[in-house]
């Protein structure tokens, strides 16, 4: 593809000016009695200029056509980019509208320093845990949810599964907040709860965080029913908790 630049136009203009000047001189001299050979040359020069003008016109027409084609391509490219941009906007809006309520977060490993056998487990735990801290269960990721067998998952949605995770975390936080409080700072009901929590400790739960069904009733509005038990099975499948049985209790211990 060839385009005429301003420098090319100036060169062509100067060339035609020179030719026209030469022709004008020859016409002025034609008033005199010129030889036949000079008159013939003058005719050839005029024909040559005519052919050059025709070629130049063709070149201009070709460039007009090329510019028109480029304009069409540019408009088509703009439409394509506009459509692509619109798709990006729709994708972003879709992600915004379907943003998961629970985002899994990584936690640094918790050191499991077991207390001595002659110390109550809750006392050792109270020393190591600040009053505003309790271990939390990580939320289930979409990949983990999809890996759960269908027979186990049933109709439980991703959001419902993580709602139970949130409920367990709420119960754990409330339980261990009471355990960390000095006895004199508690009311009668909380003192009874604290004693119950201590009585439920075993050698297998030392340094660990766990809840029982009674804690779920106490600190959350969740129904501990058959569906809840099924969700606990899924959490075990995803290695979020394990059961510790003993003394007629099932302890759900966070992993």
C-alpha cells in the first residue's frame, strides 16, 4: 500500500510547474516561425503532461478507495472492541453479583503444645489464648464443595454449608470467651457454663477447640437435626473437624 506524503505532493507540484513553464516559453516562441521539429516536441510535452495527470488522478482515486477501506476496518474494529469491553463489564458485574459470602482465608499454623497431665486442659489453654481469640474453622471453598460426593451433599447448597461453618465458629468463640474469663467476672449462668465446659474436657481434647450440640443450642439459632448431622459429615469429609466421643458426649473438634 502506497500513500502520497506532503513531500511527494510538493515534488509533483514543482515538476508540473517546471513543465508548464517550459511549455509557456515554447508557446511564446511559437509566435515566431519555429522549425517543425520544435512544434512536434511541444505537442509531445503536452501529451506527456496529460498522461501524467491521468496517472496522478488514478493514484488519487486508489488512495481514496484505500482510505475508505481503512475507515471501514477501523469502524469494525471499534465495534469489536466495544463488544469485548461490554462482555468484560458483564463478567465483572456477574462476579460482583455472585461474590461468595464467605471467602476462605489462610491462617498460620497453630502450635499444638500439649499441657502436662497434672494440669487441667482448660487452664493451660487459658494461659495461651488471649481473651479475644479463638480458633476458627476455615470456610469451605467452591472446589472442596464440588469434591463432596453427591450422595453426601444432597440438596445442601454451598451457602448453607458455610452457614454451618459460621455457626460453629460463633459457638466456639462464645464458649472460649467464657472459659478465658476469671470466675468473679461471670454471672451465675456463665459460671455454670464455664464449669460444664471444664467437665467436658478430656485428655484427647487438651489444647484443642471443640463444641458439643448443647453449645450450638446455647450460642446459635441453628437447628441440630438430621440435616445438621449430614452437614457435619461433609465437614469431616473436608477435614474441618473430627468427632471425639466419650462420657455420653460427641465433641466436634476443629482441625
